């Protein structure tokens, strides 16, 4: 996980406002992968369109409509699903996109493009759909790498014989695991019987233990912020954690042992702690691998298709099956409507049925003439 890939320093520019954080622009991993995805998918669609006798600029124009519509649909679906305010809509670089929402938004974008681009040039909708389908698959493959860098779309706690992946402090998964009582916020717990932030226990072999944190230590400072109570420390650990920050710097008050009991106290600055979550199912990696395989399948099937539109149908069926199964390992979405299934699982069923319906409809149409040679 790497939410912030790097920062571009703007200190030489005196015109920057005082509120600009550290005079730097953070380059987010999710946003970077979104940008790379747009470039790769647009190039791939243009290349395949050229082979089909379609001018690449038509696909490039179409890509902008579909990409913009897909972003709007994906973001709105995310805000509705997670109950976030509409004011968070433009914070796309922080993650929060739902594919089925992007598919609907992309379809709306295609409809607008049809009015302004496709109809004018008399392009075949089904031929364009087949060109786009492999691009969507490789786009999902790359996009899930962005999710991995961002720490979103995470899985449930991995079983003992499954490959796990842990996430650092800034991961949304940590908050969820703490709320469910599956782990501590940073490898230790506080004494609930005192107001001050006194450590009650430290997890053996945790990063906190390795840093030298001990039961009985009183945490007086965290990341340069004065801590006066356990509540203040909890707010710091479980509040709005800075994006990209993975370490925790603690200063503790520790009593010196004396000959007849506790003696004077010392303030000790501990080495930085880099806590990790429990090992989770790497659902982002699973989807990247699955979509890479689906992309290869669609690319191999493309010249063999008997009718225009069949590649898109194959994508819809393949993705629906993958997403339904992958959702069983995820832990960032809740069941809806008493169905014991997530929004995306319900969407997968609809997507699969629509794909089957399109398959039946396309099979009733005349087959394409065989490709020479």
C-alpha cells in the first residue's frame, strides 16, 4: 500500500497560499493509476479501431465521453452505497469508485457520444462494444492496482492457509478491524480504569513491543501532539488519519525502578512504530489477475466472434461471475435489502442475466461473414 507515491515540492514559488500543506503537491497512487488506465485503454481502443477501419480519433472522442460518464456514475454509486455526503464527490483521488456504477455512467456517456459523434459517422454500436470490452478488462486490472495502493476494496481476514496481505495505519481496513474488535489500533491497549493514557497491555511480537513500549507507560505525546487522556489518544489513532502516513511516534512517561518501589519518571521518545493490520485476503490482487486473464481471453476470442457484440457479452458474463465470487472475500461492503448479498453481488446477478439476454438476442441475428485468410 502506498497512498502517496511522491510529492512535488513547490517551495520555489512564492505565490502559493500559506495554507498549502508544506508547499508540496502529493501524487496519489490511486489517481496515478486512474490516469495510466485512461492512457492505456484509450491507446488500446484506438489501435483496435484502426484495425477495424475506424478512425482512431473517433474512439478517442468516445473514450472521453465514456470515461467522464463512468467516473460520475462510479462516484455517485459509491457515495450512495457508503452514505457519504455529495460534497465528497470530487475527492476521486482518494478512491471510492464502484464498477457497476461506472458501467451505467459509461453507458450514459456512450448515449451522449452517440448523439454527437457515433451517429454522425455511422459507426456500429456493437462493433464499438467489442472494441471497448477488452479495454474495460485491462482497465479493471490496472485500476485494482490503484485500489491496492490506496488500501480500499480490501478483503476479510485471511484464513491460515490463504495468502494474506497486511495494511498500515492509514488503511481504511484498520478502522474496520478495530471497530469489529479483531485487533487493537496500533498494537497496544489502554487502561480503561484511569483517565490518563496509561498502557495496559502490549501485543507480543507487535511493532509496538519491538519499539520498547511497555505496560504501565503513560503516553504523553503522539506524533508531536500532546496527549492528556486516553480519549485524546483514541481520537488521534482512530480519527482522520493523514493519507500516506504509516508510522506512529510516541513519547512516554516511564517510572524508574527504585530500591523500595517506583522512583522518578523519565520522558522517553520511542522509535517510530509502523503497525500493520491482520493479514487480509488480497482481493485487489485477485481482481487484477482475474481481469488480466479475462483480457487475454477476450483478445483471443475477438477475431473468432461470430457476431458483433459477442466480445462484450463474454466480458459481461465473465466479469459478473468473477465479481460475485470475489465479493465473498471482501469486507468493505455490507449486505443490502435482506438479500445476504452486497450491492455488487446483486449487480453481478443482474449483469449476468442481461449478458445472457444479449447473447440470446445476438444469436438471432445473422452471423458475420468469415474473415479472409
